[in-house]
C-alpha cells in the first residue's frame, strides 16, 4: 500500500512539474510458473497472476529480490510455485522487475 501511494505521489509530481513523461509501475502478485531461467546478472520467469494470466518477468542487474525473511536474494533463490509480488514497469505481458518479493 505504501509503495502504491509513493508511485501515485511521484506521478503527481511529474505532472505538477510540467513533465510530460509517462510513469507506470505495475504491481502483480501470483506464483512462479515453472523454474526461473537465471543468468549471472539476472534472469527471467513466468508469473501466473491471481487472474490466471501468465506474464514474463525479466530480472536485470538493477532488480532486487527480497526473500521471505527480509534479506536480499538473487534469481537463484526463486523456484517454481513460489508465491511472489513483482513491482516494475509493464509493457504488454512483460514486466521488467524493479523488485520481486517472496511471500
């Protein structure tokens, strides 16, 4: 809820400052459908959201993975059927993750 409020305030700031850029951050939760494909600086996985839609989540070197105990993790800490929340810009069915939080 705090993150959604922060995104709304930031969007309002962009408009208030005369900015004409688009700032859209997506918040999705669901389960990881299949094993993630991890690389040295990130990876990707399919997220089946609560509505049943499958989205491709891209992890890059700027993505943060937060484990259930609050510590930082990596793509290799993610596994099939894990419940997660994903935050990041969405383009169609693709999300570039700013953060992935294990529930």
